[in-house]
C-alpha cells in the first residue's frame, strides 16, 4: 500500500513538472485563474491613529489603539480598548490618523464571552465635522464611496472594509448590552508606492509645504486611473486632469497610469461625443497630450492619437463660425463660472485657440502637415474675436494664455487686482500661469501663500476641491470640533456639486502650485520634446534661495539658485548627459555653472 501511494505521488509530481531532470517552477498562486487575474501595482500599508479626539464615557483603554503593532489577535485576554454598551448608551470614539489617506479601516476584535458578531457603525470623514455627521440629517453623502456604513465585527478576528478618502474615523458600537474589545484599529492605506523624483525647497517653509501638499494630493488620486477625488469624484475627468498631469510630470516623471487615463477618456468617447459630455474637456485632452509629449517625449504613444486627434479637430472646426467658437455639448469651464454664458464663451474662445495651437504643435512633431495647417489656420481666425473678460479671473487667465489679450494687463487689472479673493482651486493654476506670463512672479507667490496656505492654516494635509477665500479667513480648523459661534467651513461652505460635506478635501485639480513653483521659481521647463532641451529661468522674487530636482527621460536635473548680496543669482545645475540647457537672457548675465553626469 505504501509503495502504491509513493508511485501515485511520483506520477503526479512528474505531470506537475517536478520530476528529476525536468524541474520547473510553478506559480501556484495564479494556477486556475488564467483570464481572470488583474494585476494591481498599488500597495496597502496599515496606519495607526495619531490621536483619540473624543470618546463617550463608556469607552476605556483608548491608549491601546495608539500603539503601533500587529493586528494579530490571540486567544489570550489582550490589552484592549473596551466599548461598553451595557449602560444602555451607545459607545463611540473618534480617531485621527493625522493625514488624509485613501483606503479603508481594519478592526481587530479580541476574545470575548459571546461568539456572536457585533455590529458597529463606521463614519469616515475628511474633517472632524464630517466624521461626526449623519448622511440622513446633513449634506454628508455616500456618493461614489461609502463613508457611513454598518458592518459586523467577528469574535476573535479581523475585519477590513471601506474604500474612500478620509483622515478621521468615528466608530459606534451599535449592538446593545455588550462589550466590544478592540485590539487594534488601523487605516488600510492604499497607494502607489512610487518615488518622488521631483523636489522643491526654498527659504520659505510655507511654500515648501504647499509644494509637498500638492504633490501628495495628486499622489493619493493616482489609483485605478488618475482620479479627481478619493472620497467623491473617483472618476476620470479629462479637463480636471491637466493640472494633475502637470504635477505628475513634475514630481513622478513617467507614470503609466497617466497614459491609461488619457486613453480611457478617448476610448470611452466615440466621436462626435465630447469627453465627459463637455466640449472644453476634449480641448483639455489635446492640450494634455501636447504637454505630456513635451515632458516625456514618447513619439510612438503620441502617434497612437493621430486618427482620433484628426477627427476631433474636424469636429471642433465644424463648430467655428467665422472667427467665433460655437462649440456644442455642455459648455463648461469651472463651477464658479458655470452660470455665466458670456464668460463661458470668452473662456471657450480662448481655450479653443489654446487647443488648436497644441494640435498644430503635435502635427509638427508627427510630421503631419495637414493637421498642423488646419489647426494653425483656425487658430488665426479665432484671433479676430476677443470677447470681454468681464472682470472674471478665469476668463482673463485664458485670454492671456491664448494670446488674445495682453498678459501684463490681465494680471494687473483682473487676476492680481484683489489678491487671493475670487481665486479658485482648479483655474487658480491658470491664473498663476497667466501671472507668470506677465512676469508677476512675486505677486503670484504671495497669492499661493495666501490662498493655498489658507488650507494649511486650517490643518489641511491635501488640497481641496473648492475654497472660498473669504470663508477660509473666518473658519475653524478641520481637525478640531468647531467651537460655539465658530464657522464650520466644511458644513457651511461650498456650492453646486461640492456643497457642504459633499465637498472633497483631496482634489487633484487643486495641485497647481506644485508644477508652477518648479517651472517658474526653480525655473526648469522643457523646450524640446522629451526634455532634450530644457530652459533654466529662476525667478526668486523675495526668496533668498531655491533648490530642487526635476525628472526627465534622461534622468534627474538638480538645480540650486542663491541670491547674493548684490542681488544677483548664482545658479548651479547638474544635468544628465543628453540634455541641452538654454538660459534666459537675464540669467546669462549672472553667475552660473552646469555640470554633466
């Protein structure tokens, strides 16, 4: 009998490829899953709470939850945080994980007398107020991701659930007359574990934090695709993508998820449709491809867009009447301008010209004279009609960037006229770009510090979907309970799709200062596709120094600029071989050196 069993085992081993002389490794994990396996290069790390912000009197041992370590439970009586509902009251506590995260919650429940699973209610929040809110009685929602839900916690086990954006988590023991021993509660943080290749540091710590926060905001949103938000708006929005794309180019360099996102928009928008239903978002798709190629230089990928780009361009040209855009589809720039048709026309006139200029560049790079010619001709026609900006910063910024209006006039008269007031998180990037085109770098840095810095002052760790600057000046911090008489910005600010708690506190479109500071203050910008030629043009303003790194297909550029007592800037640049450096005329007059490696 033993011989028979040995023969069968040997025969099985032979069929499996393990016979002597034919040893082959097997991927047992994938066996039987052919055609059903999806690779995911994201990582999950477990984060311990940094603070217990609040708990009811019938909760004890909360310090246990602040101890880092394993969530492995044991059959012994462990040191636990106890939620006790035997007095007839709900047992609750509020955790702060210290930073905005994407993912869910893992709860480890220790041994207890009853083996019955116990129900708990979880409320995730991007602010203290949101975590303490109710979807039935406030503007808080479960749209796009569950942030208010009930689940069962096992006896002597671990449960992991949730898929949202949050910093705070409230846990309520919903079960009456019982005790729930919590061995651990951690955040299951899901993200792409990729290096930050780009960097920016200067002698102003506030600007440094703003650069880092913008980078982190976009990093959190690099999930299945590049999303706009991790709580709400876990979607691919092709207009919102452009500031995110510029941030990815500046911080992470090559990122396949970026190309996948652009392709998603194309493949899910058969013509004559408009991406996301909005004509402007198809325009941004063209501009995004121009900028991606300028930074990364992947000609084969750009060539894949040729047929779609030709057809989309023809669709745009069909909606130009004389020298005016009359684009069909939903006419939209951003939410603050969405109720003003005249301003939307102004913005679309400028944005159409910007997209056609981008199309002309793409055509030249592809050697496609027909594409370049028709884009250039149509752009020239649009120059004959300059609509009124109406004192609206979004419109003024696009008019300046498209060349339809003088950038200096737009910056002086409209964009910088009242500082951070009437700025917006999405189009704020283009307002800053227009100010740079006007040479108004110093004032732009002041606005960055005021507007984006206002979020940091309210304890933001990622940048928000919306910020009314006037509201920010009177608001309470989001990491504390709002005092009596205080202004709860998350509950009471916002409009349109981001009213109250529905508003996202991690929105990629708000990351504009990150690429802007690298491009205009550190002064590194590609001139030729793939960074074959890079311009160095630092503008320190009142800063004493700035230094940082910039990713290119050839490797990392390192730059440092210091202002001497004579006011002149000394620049030291280290560049990978294969990159040509050009200097602005002003920089040529100053002390500078380049080393190649």
